[in-house]
């Protein structure tokens, strides 16, 4: 029983991490129908901000996290305003090509600046170690992850439900034309959402270093996982991304633990099965 | 381009005008013989280019003509390569029959997956092609008893072509063989897309919901063309297995799918020659920059993609066509 609970918990914590990284992609895809494959690059940016601040400037881990969020958020808006905006009405193929081109450039640029080796990180002692409850080990860092991610999810959902900006975002996702007709500045709302989503990805990337490691290929490797979560959860649906991230997190962790020879086979199979059953994702409406 | 220069009165004349060979096309195919004379030391590269061009042509058929965006086309390429490699390992290495066997294997996988592909559009479709490609990659990776896993397939034994022409170090046989296969398939594809079936494919690309209303069943057409494309990709894969005598997981990888997409986009989609021109430029550039760390090569590929999307929406051939129109409009 002990190992089973521990695997479930690890999977859940991993899922929470995936949720942080991919929720922004889901909302921006749902709102503007913009296929932003460069989302993973912003997660990678956040992670490298944390690594640089810690290793070159001696900051503590927790102090770097807000900066990972802010830098990724601002960088994404710069790209959104210059490169992505002209492509909102373009075909998916063009969007895919442009943003995957940016991912390639980001991967190569990081390899040039930081090298291709895995980046070391030293989290503070109070986040290390683990508790043992009923024969199962719970790593402190993963508990920390779950707490942070749950707190952010609650904030997100409450913010979306009860604030003015949240109501405008929901309106823009539901029916962009109608929202424009009502005088909502959808472009500006979208820029805010984009920054928020990329910022969360940056934060998620920084938090992910300890769990999955960090090297230059991060943006490409996690791109596929992100896309799986978004398409399984349904575009524009926060609760959908939440459920999908947990499903993928647990099936990936459990798959690697119980069926190591299958590798990543399981999550691809889950994705194809869900998409064939519900093409718009679990919680998608279109 | 014949479509823009006045509308012929009858459908037969319209299709007939498109089928006629343009002088530039003849020049292009004659130019493919130049490596024999001028670059004999680059013949093995030339054969790689011919194979990449065939693979890009297969993607063009579904992407450029039927509008199916695929991020997992390497599935069929790898299927062809592994089939050819495995069958030769089991004791049958006759090249031409291996091509047919590999084409059938890739075509079977293509036909099976086409039922899924034909049902979906947009992002779901992209994700499904990506997922199927990744699934096959992982399957080949796990089944290392069959495929050799990450070490690649061991023990490939290809027989000489027609029992006389062995694959020489310089690549004379390899290039001649790949070029002839490419040309034959190209002519067949050219005929196909200028047929009524090809026209209805373009209709599906523009509006897949309306086509059934004028009597062209979108779903079954997509299934047919997807299977054909898989067959072509499988032949390209078998060619690479035969001419290099190596098959590795790389043949199934996402990188392979992305590469072929870049080549096609660079040349221009929906123009038959786009994939050919794109693969020549891409492969020659990669060969010239092969001293550079592959990580940095990725940067230039990325930049190229961004620039093509922003400034050359229809690739190099599309840009040339626009230049020609521009020159003609102000004499």
C-alpha cells in the first residue's frame, strides 16, 4: 500500500507542476485560437532566470521565483505584441511554424549561452528530505509544490470568477465577437492573459528544475506534454487543464514505476484515446 | 499557374493545359543529372537529397493539396525503413521487391490511421498526427528485441540492384537508383494531382464541408490520399535503408517529421516542386554547415521558419511566382 500511495502522490505533484506550466497555453488557445508552441520556451526562460540568479548572484531559491514569473511574463508580451499579433487570423500551420521556429531558436540560444549540460540547483535545506507516513515517503519539495500549485489554482479560479478582469476573460473566451461588441478591449485583455499565462509557465519552469532537471531541450521536451494536456483538457478550460494535468501526471509517473519498458507510450495512448472519444477534449465545448 | 492565365472553355482542356510539361520542368530534371558530371564526390549527398525530396513530396500531397497538417509523417518513413531493414535481415534483400513490401507496410499503417485522420481537423488533427508519430517511435524504442532499440537495427544485408549494381562508396548506384525512383513517383504524383481527384483534393483543402455537397466525398478522398502519401513516405524510408544500410530510431523521430516539414515550407507547399527545391537547399546547407554544432544549426532553422512565415508565406517558389506576376504586371 505504501509504495502505491507514494507513487500516486508523486504523480499528483508532477501533475500540479504540469498544470502550472500549461494552464496559460490552454487559456490563450481558447481565447485567440493561437497555437503558441513557444509557450514552453517561456517556461524554460523562467527556469533559467532562477538558475542564473541562484548560481551567479547567490539569491535564495524562493526569492528567485517571483522574478521567474515576472521576466517570463514581460518577455512573452514583447513577443505577443511584435510577432504573434499579425498571425491571429493566419492558418494554424503558419502559427505552428512561426512558434516552433522560435522554440528552435530559444533551444539553440540557451545551448550557446549555458551549454548543453544539465543545470545544477541547490534548493534550501528546509525543502529537502521527506516525511514517512504509514510506510509511504512524501518528499517535502513535492508537498511544497502541491501547496503552491493548489494556492495558485484557487487564486486563478477565484480571480476568474469574481474579478472584473476575470469576467472579461471569460467573456472573451466564450464569444470573442460578442465581447468586442460589448466594448471589451479583447486585444488588451488578451495581452494580460498572455502575460499571466506565460508568467505562470515561467514559475512552473523554475519549480520544475528540482523535479525533472533543466537543460536546453526543456522547451521541446515539455512542449509535447503541454500540448497533450491542453488538447486532452479542452481549449480555454482551466478546470479541464487541471484534471488533464493530474491524469497525465499520475499516468506518466505510475507508468514509469509499474511499466518502465513502456516509457512515454502510456501518455500518448491516453491522449489519442481521449481525442478520439472527445475531439474537443474532456471539458472542451468546440 | 495555368489556372490564372484565362479559363479554358471545357474541363478537359483545363486539365490538359495543366498536365503539359513546362520547359522549366524539363530543365530542372536535366539538372538533376549534373551531379554525375560536376560533383561526383557528392553523389551520396545527392542520393540523400533525392530521398528527402521524395519524402517531402509525400508530405506535400497531404499538406499542400488536401490541407492535412501532419507533425508525425516520419511514422511512415520509419515504417518503410524498418520494414526494408528487417526483411533484409531475415534473408530477403532484393531491392525492388523490398520497396514494394515496405510501401505495403507503410500503406497499411497509413490506411489504418487514415480513418482517424479523416474525421478531424485543426488542432485536434495536428495533435493526433503528432501522437501517432510519437506512439510509433516509443513502440519501436520498447520493442528492442525486434528493432534493436536505441542502438539501431543490426544485421541489414541488402543485395545488389538487379544482382549487378552494388552500392559503391561513391554513391553512383545509390543516386541513380534514388533519382529514378523519385522521378517515377513524381510523374505519377503529377498525373494524380492534375486529375479530377487531385482537383477535388484542393477543394477539400479550401472547404471540406462543402465538397460532399458537389459530389466529392471528403472523408474517403482524405483516406485515399493519406494512404498514398504513407506509401510514398514508406518508399522513401526503404530507399534510405537500402542506400545507407542503416536504420535507427531517428527515422521515426519527431525531428525527422519536423525536418521534412521545414523543407516543404521552405520550398513552398502545394506546388509539387516545393518539396524538391526545399530539400535541395536544406540538405546542401546542412552539409555545408555540418562542422557547426548541431545545436546552433537549430537556431538558423528556427530563424528560417520565422522569416519564411513572415515574409515568404508560400515558400521560395511562391515568392518567385509573385515576382514573376509583379514583373509581368508592369512591363
